[in-house]
C-alpha cells in the first residue's frame, strides 16, 4: 500500500520494465529518462531553450542599436568607418570556418571516429582563438585612439579628421559626441559576443579532454551536439554584428 | 468608561483630520473622479459577486449538507458570459481612460505657460514675467495653466493630487501637463518618482488665487527681469547674435517669428518649432539644420543650465522682429550691458 | 518502448527521426556562407540608399537561416524545436515592434 | 470517515502508523548528500529553506518601513536608511522570494511527480540553479552588509547610474545571477513537461498546477535575459560610463524603462501564475470536484503568458512615452485582465454542487480569491490611462501590487505549503492552529493594505520617508495591520517546524486528492515511483479515486 502505482494494466507495465532494462546498459544514460532517445531529445530541446534566452539577451542590445542608429545616423557612420573591414571580414570568415569544423566534429562523433573528432575539435578551437586574437588587435587599436567610451573618450578625430590624415568628412561636435554611443554599443555587443566565445573555448577544452577518452565516439554525442548548437548560435550573432557594426555606410556619399 | 489618552486622541484625529476623499480643485478632477467611481463600482460589484458565489456555494454545498459532489465539466455559456462581460467592462474603461488621458495631456492652446525645473531635491517654478519660486507655485483660477517641465538630473514626477494631474519630469526632454484650477487655496505638490535621499522632502505648495490676487502677486514678486529679458542677455553674452543677427547675410537663420512656424530642415523633413525643438536645436544643432544653412553652429551642451535654456527659449518665443536682436548687437559691440528695461520685449 | 509511450506521442510532432548530416552538405553550406560574406561586403560599397541596410540584413538573415537549418540541424528536427526557434525570434520581434511603437509615434500630434 | 463529518482529512490510525522506512529524506545522510543532491525533492527543500530565510529578511525590512511610517516625521531612521530599507525589501522580496517561491519549491517538488516521472529533465541544472540563487543572494546580502542599496528595486536610471554612491553594481550582479537561476528552473520545467510525461499523461490530463507552471516557465525563459542585459548595461554605465542610458551623452533613459519592464511586467505573471496553479489544485480537492472548465483555466494561463509580453509600457504611462503608444498598451492591458477574471469565476463555479470542506489550504485559497479579485480589479484602475495619471506612483500602486503579490501569491504559497506539507514531510501540522494563522493573515493583510488604497487616492506618494500629517491615521492603521500580518506569518514557521517531529503521521493521501503525487507514499521515495505509472484517468477524477480506494479496501480487507 506504500507505493500504490496507478498502473491498471499489469502486462504493459511489465513490458515497460523489461524494455527499460534493455536500455540501462549505457553509462551515460540517466536513470530518470525512460529511453536514451528521450534523453537526447530533452537535451537538444533544453539547449534550444537556452539559446532562446540568448536571443533575448542579445536582443536588448540589438534594439538599443536600432534606436540609436536611427537617432544618430551620422555618428554611427563615422564610428563604423573607424573599423577595419579586412579585419572584420577575415574574422567573419574565421568564425564561419570554426563553425564548419564544429559541424564536422558532430558528424565525426556520429560516425564514431575519434581521431577525426579530435582533429575537428582542435581546429574549431584554433579558429576560435584566431577570432579572439584578431578581436584583441581591433580592441587594442581603439584603446590607443581613445575610442573606448568613458572618461577618456576623444572625439577630435571625428571633428577634425584632416589633422589625422583621414579622408573622412568632419562631423559637428555635438554629433561627434554621439559616436561614443556607437562605440558603447560596439564594445557591449562585440564584448558580450567575445565573452561567449571565451566561455565556448573553455568548454571546447573540456570536450577535447573527454573526447580524448573516447566518451563521445560510442554513440553518446549529446554534449558535442549541444555544444555545437551553442557555438553556431555565437556564429549567428556575429553574422548580424558584422554588417550592422562594420558596414553601416561604406559607399561614397 | 476609561479610554486611554493615546487612543482617544487617535479617534479625535480620525474623525476630524482624516478625509477619505480628496478635494476637487481643478476642472479635470471631476472627470477623473467620475471614472474612479465607475471603476470602484464595478470593483465592488465584482467583489460582491465573487464573495456571494464563494460564500453561497460554501454554505449550500458544504460537506454536511451536500456529502457527494456532482461532477460538472463546465459550461460554455457560463464561461462565455464571464469572458464577454468583463471584456466589455474593461473596454469601456479603456475608452473612458483614454479620453481622460488625452484631456489631461493635451493642453489647450490658450494656456498660460509656467516653466518647472526639477532638481535633487527641489522644484523651481519660473514664470515668463520673471517670478521665480522654489517649492511653490502661484496660479490664478479660471485660466488654463500649462507646465513645461524638465529635470536637471534624474527622473522626478510633478504631482498635484487635488488637481488629479501628474507627470514625470524627465532629464533632457521637456514634458508638459496642464490644469485649470477652480478653487482658491493651497494644495500639495509632491515629487512622486523616487529621486534619491531627500525624495520625501521634494514637496511644495500650489497657491491658487483669484485672478485679481494673482495679478497683485505677479506685480509684487517679479524679479524685475522677465525670462525673455534674461534670455536676451544670454543671447548676447553667448554670442548667439553674431550669427542669428537677422540680417540677410547672416550665417544663422533668422529667429524672428520662428516659434510655432513650420521649418524646412536640411535633411528634408519638416518640423513644428516648439519649446522642445528650440531646446534641442541649441544643444544638438547638427541634427536640426535649417535648410539652406551650413552646419557650423557649435553645441552648447554642458555650457548652459536648464534655467538658461528656458530663458533662451522664452526669448526666441517672444521674438516677433529682429529689432531686439539688432539692439543686442549694438550693445554687445560697445561692450555694454544688455538693455534691462522691463516690459519692452515687443517693440 | 515507443508502443507504451503516451498514445498521443506515437504520431507526436514532438518526435523526430535522428538524422546524420553529411560532410558534403556542411561543405556546401560553408561555401555558401563565405560567398554571402563576400557579397555583403561588396554590397556595402555600392550606394543603394535605403536598400543598403535592407540588403545587409537580408543577407545576414539568409546566412543565419542557413546556419540554423543545416549546421544546427533544425531542418531535420521535430516541429517542437522548429516552433521553439520561431518563438525566440517572435519574442524578439515583440520587443522591437512594441518598443518602436513608442519611439515612432512620439513626434505625432505635433503638427 | 462518516459522510456527515466536516472534514475530508483522513489520517491513518496513529497507534499503528509510522513513516515509511525509506524515503527521499532518509535515503542518504549527511550534509553533502543534500548539497550535492540531484533529487528534485531535496532541491525543493533546499529552496524552501532558502526562500524562507530571504522572506523573513525582506519581511524585517517591511516591518521597519511600517514602523517608520507610524509617524509623519522622519524620526526612526535617516532618509538614506529608509531608502535602503524599501530598496532592499523590494529587491529581496521580488527576486529572492516571489519569483522562486512556488516554482522552485512546490513546482520543483511536484512537477515530476505529477507528470509521473522520476526527476526533472536536468537534475544537475536544477541543483546549479539553486547554487546560482545563493550566489546571487550572497551578492545581494553583501551589498546589504556593505551598506545597502537605495535605488529602489527598479534600478531607475539615471539615478542608479550617476547619482547614488551605494553598492548598485553588487546588487545588480546579485539580481543578474539570480535571474539565471530562474531561467534554469523555467527551462527545466518546460523540457520536463514536454518530454518526460508518463505514458498516458496527455497535455489535457495534466493537473492545472503543471499548466500554470508551464506558462510561467515560458515567461522566465524569454523575459529574464532582457533584464540580465539591462542590468549589465546599467553596471557598465556606472563603472565606465558608456552612456547608453545617459541623457547628457545622448542616451535615452526611457530605453532603460522599456527594457526593464519588458522583463519586470511579465515577472509579475511569473510570480502569480504558479500561485494560480496551487489554487486550482486546492479548490478542486476540497470541493471534491473537477475544476470547472478545465480547458479554459489551462488556456487562460497560456493566454496570460502570451499577452503578458505585450503590456509592459503601462508602467510608463506618465513617463513620457508617446500618447499613441500608451493607447495601444492600455488596450492590451485590458485584454490581459480578462483571463484572470475567467480564472476567478471558474474557481468560484468549481465550488458549485461540490462537497466543500474548510481545511487550512482551502481557507488560504478563499483568501486568495478575495484578495486577488481586489488586486486584479485595482489593476484595471491603473491600466486605464487617465486614472493611472492620478494613481500611479502613489500608495494605491503599492497596495495594488501587494494585494496581487502578497494577497495573491503569498496566500497561494501558504495554501500550497499547507496542502502539500503532509506529502513533503509525511506529517500533519495542528489544524486548529493553522486555521488560526490563515484567518490572522487574512485580517492582518486587509488591515495593512486596504488603508493604503485610500492613502493612494488621497495622493500620498510611494517611497516617502516623511509625509504630511493628514495621512497619519491611515498609516497608523496600516502599521497596526502589519503587526497582525507579521504574527500571521510567524505562526506557520513555528507549528510547521513543530510538526516535523511531533506532527501526526499523514499517510499517503490525507486529503483524498487525485493527483499522481497523492498515490505514492509520503514522503516519497527518491525515485518517486517504483515503476513508471501509466495514466488512464483525467485530472481531478474523483470517481476514479473512489473506485480505486474501494478496491484497496477490499484487497486489504
């Protein structure tokens, strides 16, 4: 009477139990899931829900960007033209490549090839580092030019570009102040993105360590698969950031 | 019978000092109260209804009287009823509330204007005639009064409960509210938006006076300089007149009669020149270039206080011709004070 | 154990067959993405007026959709996942449009 | 149990009854077995202890606030201190009590059992969310110990970014981290509800408790990240001055309001929806009847969640949003009020033709229905544009959200705790004492907050340290009520603690309720079910329950 179960059909229950035992053999199988398929689907779904929160997390900043870009268009153009397309474009390509290798890593795990999986994970990480390195170069340049928002922000380059040997048209001082908003958003958005990359690279190292042990090449690919979702999502954010931040108005007026 | 002294005083106070309802001292108040009582009525009806249902069913169907429950799935008809009736009531409320909202936030065109500057933690009222008040506001009965408000620092909120009006006072942007007082007397001004340490001390008093008394008050309490005159001084001392000189060859647009006109901007859009536009054009000129002029005006962000901006705005508002501007030019050239003759704003 | 699952789960749209995407598909997607990146840079240097941001966003969205569908396997996932992705972008759209409704109409009534 | 008795409480014979030998409580011993547990029931207990702690910290602040407001003069504490009191009260109560209250405790405990599964989908994430809650809590408590925060719980810019020198960043980080705790809880629930239902547990066989948690979870997952990014921007603004919300640099302070309320309005639904789920369970059980219009109640939860995202700007009607935008938001606000009205009427009609008894959970549920009706209707006052101008930012709004959050949510929470206490601990609390507590709470609550409606209409602004003397009488009443309310909240703490050791053995199903959770032993086993149940009956099917009990009697006999 202690554990009255709502089963009214004993035969199906027994069958269910038997079925469950067949699945219990795998070590990664958690006891509270009935089947591994259920576990896998739950994992994917959970990961997607987490990415949903990420969409909204970046969404707040994207809205701020939309608003201020419309309010202070000239400042955004000037700020955007301060960024280097070769660096930004390369970074986009680098990130896409990294994502490509991550996708291949999932495939390698699915077909249970440990060496390939390791190779692709390493390549993903390497390209992730290349991205972060290039980002560091870009940030460092802004630091030297006093384009970091805050107390040291300097507008002289936008008000008087000729003195700095730039071909840009000068903008009015009041608008030049608004370039700070552009750079605030630039650093907030790319900074948050870079933070996600850094977290991702950290997880990649953990995955490599586990992949080395062969954890993911015996039919259990969920961690690789779910991490790939995360990594691709970070890619997607950049795919929007690149045109929105670097390519606002590159054509001659 | 012995009643404790404290309790006794409390009861006395309860009976004498504590009103359960608020004075209606503006033309808007009765409208707001009408909606309030409508809402109060449906709330009470709703509450009585739910109460009756709960208590009624509890008595009628309590276990002693009704030992076995009858299973009922639901009733589409009943459910539709209590979906549609509340919906209808809420929609009525919405329309009513919206009408009231537009009434409170759309000032009539003939309203007299008073500027309010909020700062931590005081209210400054500036009348066009040059009366400056702190934590006080004098207004006449029977005339619509529009408040053009701005904050120097954080969000404040200007509230006069007896008038049923309230509006947030925002940093960096004018907001307006209007009322027409009906009954002479003094009423509370509260800051209702939390604004830091002395938030609860940011209170003041509106004094509502008969038009005659008000006339007397304006004459007695003027500082001698109207806002426009202050503005004229600023206009000269900040060098605005060197470009906005009104002459045909001037580098800046002619400001005479610009207020309330429609202006063609360099970016192709058309704007109505109002207080907010003038303020913004002084602080962020490059976003407000009049068509046909070069974007050469420097920004005055950080160089001029909100009070100063109000003075300038008021000055430009009153400029009907360029006569006064020319005057400031001559005086500025000769390094003299701007003219201070009161009441000579309009030539 | 599927036959003992929730009876409604047998044809449940929440379930899907597992699908392994081949490297070939990944490679095609990869090249497409690189091409679009090149395209978006080129497009930015041509003056198309109002169309510039539209095109930039359209390209970015296309890339995002391609990544979501293939790299992230959503094309082969259950309806539930597809709806989840949709819900995320829908909520973002709500945030944008409802907030913009304020910013766009602030100047109204000032004529 | 005779048919004429006035209670359905059915305890086993106390002379022979004993707690089950093995349960989740004694499955493993030692502190670490709790701190590293993956068991949703143990995590629920951890949460219960944590939120109770935070509730009483927040409550202490409330007590001090009421004490200060006893007199019109600013005499008990300094203005800064007072500002810190209400700020900390708000932050702790909203983010550390109300948001996790029902979902993280009762929801955590019950959702897997109600769905017939062994645990939530991600037990480790569940534990992580409890740790995040505590890390957030420690940040906030640190801010408190270092001298407090005085931004108000709304962190309004530019006040919070440029004009205060208290520990805003620390507190904001606390809320940020606690937000992720709430995201992970919501995520876990959604996945569990979608993926882990027992065979036969279709969507429309789920208890309404699960439905309302599903709706609340959607809000948690989609809303909270916007708050997170907003707080990050506030922290950046404060530390390096990025200017996104700073009007002197061209930023728009209203943008902060938009982003903040985009979360914080749905957050009130995060807080109230789980409470509504509790009420559905309780009202059904104590009137022995299926919830009237099950589908309508289920869908109204989802409707509230959906519409909840479209109404946030009604917090900003006087803040200088466009009048036309205000119009749209007001209309949508009116629409979101309808599902709440539907729920109230459906619960009322659940009583009709039932067989009603009045145990403690039911008393709290009645309290909820009354107070929530008032709270909801006064919300319509505030949603009506013109009325909002006069009422917002006064004590009217304070009273309104306390009616919804305390009168609604806290009543529901207490109702739920009393309802499921025997399941969670295996023991009953003293009924007469708990009924006394329920009545005390109800009276104290009304005494505290009804005067505040009047104060609000009279124009007394919220967050005022000192106030004009004509408001004193009503404030004294309110403070007197708060004292009664405080007693009402202390009582359960005492007798529930007492019952842990001395309470009567409750047995499996003391209330003779139909949910899956009542069909297993109390307290449950770690794995909940020995065998995964196959559900072949609708929710709230009392005839099925009667049949089943009959069967048991015959087999045992």
